[in-house]
C-alpha cells in the first residue's frame, strides 16, 4: 500500500517500511506505529505514521485515523532501532521492551506517543 508523499507530493511513493502493533487503549481497538519513507530518489522524506481504529458502538460504526508526522532523521533512526528489537511486532500483547516503551498509556488508559520525539508537521496519510 502506497501513499502520497507530503514533501514531494508524488503519488504512490510513500510506503510503510516498518510497523509495530500496540495494545488497545481506552479509545482505540487497534493502534500501530509505522515508519514511512518516500521511494522517489531525490526526495528522501522519512516520517512516522500512527494508525488508530475503533470498532466500538453500532455494528457499522468503525472509525479510523491515519496520521503521519515528519520527524527528524535522529528520531526516525531511534524509533527504527526500537522497532527492530521486537521479536513479534505484529502481536499487540508482546511483552518485549519495545512494546512496553512504545505502548505506554496514561493513567486514564489513553495511548501516549513515545516521549523525546518531535511530533511536528502532521499530515494525513492519503492513499492514491
């Protein structure tokens, strides 16, 4: 699945390169933290996307949000290293350190984005 790159605006060049499924929280049934990158040679965009889906409520009331964030190369590499240390990234209940760090929740049970990452410049993940 490819998306439009927010930097070069090219269709079908932004792809999910790595992903980790996180435990559900008080709002979402599915949460995934994804590393994304543009494949266009002269672009070089890299970022992080958060996919959240909720199936709570009526049978036909699924809701999802897929938002990307432009992050520094340093933050991208740090998250890439953390994700690479998980032995079972597709299992939200994996007890590894990566899942514990990236799946942290607030006292009210809401997922908290990883600390220390500059979450500036949000963009919608647009499928072309």
